[in-house]
């Protein structure tokens, strides 16, 4: 979340861990433990990162959902340990918190390109349309340190790839709040080259009725938004399995900013854009050494205008621009029978510039050059029964001394279907440019901030038997140092790095199938607190969260009901502002009208609750519906 948003909301005094930045991420996909494989698999390309076989990993695919998810946040609702923060109807901002860490501490990648810039802030999931997504990998625990500067986990988003022949899809969506959208994708094969193109656009007025803090019926305004997302990819195959991939992504959106429910505005607007280009070369050397080299360049911009601020002294305008370029090389050696060594080398340069209504003269700008080396070793002395893993990351940039980040893990599978695993390791996050250098009315960063650091660990078991899967994991973090923005004197808030915190929690999951009936449920119990005399809870982390879904049918007809329950949420560092618990229920159905056409209907917030507020006291919508028509064509 950018500081521009915080300035507009006037809620800086309750913000915790306000922004993050990743300098040298190890991007790629971690194999699930259930798919741990012998190290001598022929023809398998290496992961794009030194992936952890012991990672706490959940893989989510849109095709496994009973209906097309309206947003990426909705797609991820069933992930254990996850808390989704919504800021309005579909299309509004969405943020993800994992295992008690802040949304700004989540590392997000799209096909290997890091999507968070040096300025920091929580990544907005609404800028990732679901139509082009093949799968999302949610990696939790200390393994996240392998992917760079981040403490809350990793979100690896992979776009759809070509399966066979030429393919094409088209989708039309209509729904509440004036929502209308259209998207399409095309795959084409030309000799040894595969081409892919996706485009998605949507518009909505975003208005809906709600009940304000005084029990008065009102209507949300100035929430209209329009978004466009395109992605183009060309992939060429060479001899021996080598391949070269060129990919370009563009995203942009413009929307109104309704402001806090008690500080309503009618003219504020924001605009965002993102452009990313990547080149990936994959090759094998001497049959046993597999290599992946990736170069990327990304720019993003943000602008906010408010002709009539809600409070005197607030900024009328805020602009920011981020740039980063990086080179990332990963290799693994598959010549051993029981060992799988991997390495990764990354270089990344980031730059950021911010301007706030003339407060900066000239605008504040910052640059950093970082590098990282990662070594991992996976040892399987008893085949798939016992797996041992260790890794070491050496991470540095020109603003601080290098950090050593070790990690270790074990997987024990004494019998078919039962798997025990545990990991422990260091985690860290470098201060963002906003935390270091931002200066605004009543707010300032500190250039002498140190990285956030701590210890993360988890231990769990999973059991699979016929159509039933069960999972239970205990996790904990001991943060020796985190960055918070806190009042230091009257009307002055400053970034400080002398806070410690601790997190303990349980993740539970169940997935059962019986003929045409499927039941899914996840639950997270969480205790995240500052390690101070006050022992105050960390803001915006619910102590209990439960999601359940029942799906009936398969093939041409499916029906489903789901429920999302969240306990009370503390909304400030003092623990004296509590948002009440929420319950949201939904139902829907999908019908294959023709062999290539599917129609779905989803109704959300079935009980039409209109008094719920999000973590920043934005009203959440009441009952809503979404109709989707999807056409799929596969050629020869």
C-alpha cells in the first residue's frame, strides 16, 4: 500500500509495517512435497529458483474452482493461513496477509517478474486478472527467504501455457455495481514457435448502499473504475530441449477514491500502470546440468489527485514511479542419485521517485543495486521416505552489509499417504524507499532504518486416503526487529525499527470427495502480538478465520455453496479499536450449455449484510451477483 493511500485515508497512526521491497528475489515454482521426485528424472527443466521440497505450499488453479473467480483474491480464499483484505466490490483493491505478516511483506511474482518496487507497499491483487492465470503458488514459512527480501511469504502467479494445438477462449461477465467485462486469449503454433496473447478489460460504477457508523443508510460514491490488462508471449524451441521465451505485460486502471466512510470525498481519483518485459533462456549442459537465465525490466507509476482534501494540510496530489531491472540465473545438477544441489545468482537495480503536491523540491528519489547468491542441497538417503534439505542465502546491496540467511527442513513419509515435515530458518526484509526517505505532512521516514529480521518455523502433517485429504500445521515467527510508523510527538509520525513481535498459529485443511460431492474447508487460528509491555495485537490480523465450500455435481452441471467467517480484528496498535466479526455466504451454479460454452451464476453475501467494514473502515457491499459466459475453442 502506497503512502499516497495512507495520506488520503488519514489513518497513518494505525498503520503497522507500512511497506516492503524485494531486491534480489529468487523467482520460480517450488515443487509440492507430495511431488518430491528422484533427482535423475530425464528431460526435466530446473525450477526457476532453488525451490524447497519442504516448503509449505498450496497450489490453486482457476479450473479447479466450481465457477470462474471474479478476482485473484477470491481465487485464494481457501488457502490456509491467509487473510484477504477487501476495499469494496469486485475490482476494488485487494491485499493478502499470510501467517500474521503484513500485506507489504508478501513477495509477488508474475511469471518470474517481481511486481513490487523499491517504493514498497502492499501489492494490489486486483491488478492481476484471473482469466490469464494457470495457477498460483502460495509459499509460506521460512522458504520465502529463498525468494528475496520479504517476511510474509511468496505469491508465484503463472499465466496459462499452451497444452496442445491451437486454442482460444473468450469470456463475458456481467454483475452488480454496473460491472461488465470481456476478455480473451489465443494460442498459436508456427513451426517451432508458440505464440500467446491475452487481453482483459472491465468497467464498473462501484456504487452500493451501506449503513454508516451512526446507523444511517447511505450510498457509496466516486467508486467507478476501469481496467485493462494485456500479455503477449513468444516461445521458441531449440535442439535438446532448449527454449527461449520473450514476454511483455501491460496493466492499467483508473478509479475514483471514495475515502473513509467518515471522511467522504467526491472528486478524488487515482491512476496506475505497469509494464514488464522479460527474456528467459532455458538450456541443458552435459546432460546433467540444467540452467535457466532470466532478465527483466519493469516500470510502474501511480498518481492521485484530490482537488478538495477532507482535511486541511492533506496533499492535493501524489505521484510515484518505480523502475527495476534484474538478471537471475538458476542451475541444478541432476547427476547424483541421492543429492540434488542447486544454485542461484541474482542482480537487481531499483529506482524510485515520489512527489507530493510540491512538498518535495526536487522530488525525492532513491536507487539501490543488490546481489544475492543462494545454495541449496536436497538429500534423499531413503528415497521418498526421508528428505533432508538445507539452504544458505547471501544477500547484500550497496546500502548495508551482506546478510546470511540459512534454512533447513525435513520430510518424513513412513507410509503411503502420511507425510510429516518441518522447516526452520531466518527471514528478513529491507526497508522500502518510502520508509527510508518519505517526508510529508506529519510523516517522515528514517534513512538509518535497519532490515527487519527474525526466525520462522513450522511443523505439520498431511494424510491422504482414497478421497480424503487432511492437513495440520503449526507455525511461528519471532521477529527480532520490525518497522512501524508510530507517533513520536504531537502531529508527527515516524518510521522506527526498534519493535519486536511474535506470531503463533495453526493451519487446518480438509478436502473430501464422495462420488459427485466435494467438501473443502480451511481454518486458521492466529495470535500475532508486539513483544512489548502492552502485548498489543498486531493490527488487521484476525484471530480466527474459516472458509468452507460444498460442491455437488461434475461435468456439465455443478452447484455450490460457501461460507467465509472471520473473527474480530484489531485496527490500531493500541488494541482499543476493534472491527466486529464478519460472516459471508454465497452460492452458485455452472451449466455447460454447449460443448464449448459454459454459463455460471454466483451470488455473494447471500444474507445481504451491509454494516460490515474493512480494515480501514471502508464499507463492504451487500448482496451481489455475477454472470459469466465462457467459450473455449481447441484446434488441431
